[in-house]
């Protein structure tokens, strides 16, 4: 048996097309153009590429893109002042401060300063609380993309056993909350979990978000399970080059799983698409 590949790239393209149609309708009905402001502090190359792609896709969806590139030595006070201006700007519906930030800036202080209604990353404590209590907040983009792919693949998720490997605030914890909301039975596993392989083998849905290349082996996977690989890791390849791999040993897992997201081309493309979806949601809520 070879697992079905879950094509995140194709799904994300469909989602962005749908968002473009919805943006056009919102403009026609209310005169409001959803606006996304992205703030990049410093010169991190991976962040710079990501921010550039966000800008392109924001404009392609018919939204307004506001890009703020700040010097690496920018002070915390200056960044907080910019966030305050963006909070007050009615043309901006979504604010995203690209992480990581330089060490002189307290990330938590900056995230807490963003208006929760414009927090399209879903990291503000208010949105975290709303997710945990079943309220209508903004949901972190990567887990939101994962749940969309799972529902598209499996339909109703209720009653399924889900194991999330990783307990980060960005992916692991919100992923578990979203799976609970879909009535899954959820286990969060992590580096201190006893017999991690056995926990993984119990899962109908296995979500890997540990940031360790090919950490989850094929014999850790229940035959026929659906595997969502959130990891993006660069490892050495032939000729002094590098290649991207996930947190799951793909060549082994594809022989056991029922369906699996590849890396690249699985979860990655969904993250920006869901960022645009959150910006559209925030713009709609701003006009009631």
C-alpha cells in the first residue's frame, strides 16, 4: 500500500481563488478593501523570502498590502509605536509581525500590543483564550491549514484518535484545540512522553510538529492513518547542496499511512492562504 499524497499546494490555490472572489464581493458591497500589514525587523533571509511571498499573494487576492521593513537595530519602543499606528489605521485589518525578532525586542510584549481583532497570526492571548473556550477568535494559520486539509481528506473527524507531537504555542497547542473542537480524542505528545512510538501508533490522525528532521519513523505509524507533517527542515544533500524534509521519515511513512502531506508542497502553502483567510475574516468583522 502506498499512501495518498495530500496536495496542500493545490488546496491552497483553490482557497486563494475563493478568497479573491469573496474580497471582490466585500469591496462591491461595503467599499472595504481588506488590508494586511506585515512588519519585518532585520535581515533574516528566510523571513525576507516569506514576507515577499506574503505581499505577492495578498495583492493577487485583491487585498491591500502594507509592508514595513525595519533595521535590525530598531528599538522595542519604535516597534511598539508602529504597532499602535497600525492598530489605529482603519485601512489595516490584519497585522503580522514576522518572528523571530532581534534580541533587544520582547516578542511577547509586541504580540500583546497587537489589537486582537487584527491579530491574523492568532497569537494574542485573547485569541488563544477564545480558541480554548470555543469562541470566535482568529486562529493560528498553520493549524487552521492542517484542519482544513484533514476535513477535506476525511470529512467528519468526530471520534477519531488524534496525536499531536509537539506542544508549541504556534502549532502544537492550537492544533490540539482545533482537533478537540472537531470532537477528536486528542493526545499531545512531546520530548518527555514515555514510549512516544506507541503513542503515535495509536493515532488515526498523526500531526508531527517537532522541528526534528525525519524524527517520526514508518513503524511509529498505524496502518492507514492520516499523517500531517508540519516540519520544514533543511538537511545536507548530494554535491554540497541542501534539501527540505519534514519531521516524518517520508519514504518509510508513505508505505504505511493511508494519506500523508509531502514536504515541501503539503502544509507549507496552506499557511499563507490561511493568513489571507484570517485577514478577510477580520475585514468582514470590522464592517459587521
